[in-house]
């Protein structure tokens, strides 16, 4: 399933498409990364997954319904 993930790596927060190596964006502030990840997901009609620092799923915002 396609989704936008917000995750932590090397003391920064990043957004990427699930399964991709390339980041869509990088942020120092977690809340900014989450807000932008949610926007990326909404504009693409995908769910947004926030991963905790340990890699576990912290939250999932479902894809918007039309």
C-alpha cells in the first residue's frame, strides 16, 4: 500500500514515500515534518504514517475519501 511516512534518522525528521530511499523533505522540528508529511499524503490521496524514533508505527492518518 502506498503511503507517506514521517520518520527519524540522524537527528532529523524526514518524509518519504513508503519503500522509497529518497526523502520528500527533511526537518529539524518533528511537528513541522508531520504537518508537511500529512500535506504530501493528502495531496496524493494517500495515508500518512508517523514512525516513532524506534521505527514502530506511532499513528496513521487514513487517506482522504472522495
